[in-house]
C-alpha cells in the first residue's frame, strides 16, 4: 500500500513512522523542510518539500498510485483543500483529513472525505472520564448495532463478564484492564477499574444500560 501524508508535525511524523515500520510505502509532504527532522534515521519513505495541495508536489509524492492520503497539517484550510485535490483530481480511494472545526468536519464527511475532528474527539474523551455515560465507539452502516464503553454498577465486581453479557442482552467485545485489552472468556471475572466495551442493538440500548447500571439480580 502506498500512502501520501500531508504534514510532518507530531501526528504526521508518527503516522509515517508507523506505516513505514508496517512495511508500507510512504511519502510525506511538508512546506518546511526542517519538519522532516522529526522522522527517525530509519525512515525509509520519501520526503517532499512543498505545499500539500500543489499538484506537482503531490505527483512527486506518488499520489497517482496512492491507496490512501492523509491531510494532518495544523491548518483546516490546507487539510481541506489538499484532501479535495486528492479525492477529486487524483481519485485516491481513501482520503482522511484532520479538521479542528467539527461543523466543517461534518460537511466534508458527507462529501466522502473521512474526517477526524480533533476538538470533538478530545472533548468526548474528557467527558467520558468526567461523566460515566455510555460512550459510543462504533456504529455499523445499517445503524442497528453499536460498540460502546459502558459503565457498570460496582456490585458487578467479582461477577463473570459472561453473566453481565447474557443478562443485559449484549455481547461483551473486550475488557480493558490497566491498559491491556482482554478478550472475554467464560471464567473472566470483572475487576475494579475494568472498562467494558459491549456490542448491542441500538433499539435495546436503554435496557442494556439499565442492566449495567444496576446491581445483578439475586439468583
């Protein structure tokens, strides 16, 4: 896979390094040549100095054979313009842009440009830690299933994860325990500070949350 990245800041350089280490072909564009110093000496990809929406610089980076394009500079306008050029001029299959303004992100999402609204994401992450509410992480294309981080009543501590899943009518996708992701098995017991990620039908969400937020029924 060949990926072109516009912007070699902290996000762009980290993204380039990860893709390069995974064995992909990578080219990074930045108008400031000193930004490439963020890349390690082992980086095997290509660096191109110039504006990210300049067609000649994009061609130099291999945009015509690119499988994906990521616009992750610090400017919304630059990211939007370069993403549109990649999508509309060069027909890159997957185009992702980092957009700070969530309202603009929604607009470009509808145009087929995947967006990461930084402010909205950060806000959601903080709220999830302040207020124990269901935090939806994924919704399938039909809008019928969701994966969400669900807070649970402390009385579930010591109970099997499988019991919580069966009684709530959800499927426990995984449990995050002290930073490690655990796949559930029949004997996995809920511990304090576990973070449970469950899959459930959206039309059953209220009931799933009710079971999670109340003590387990006595048998």
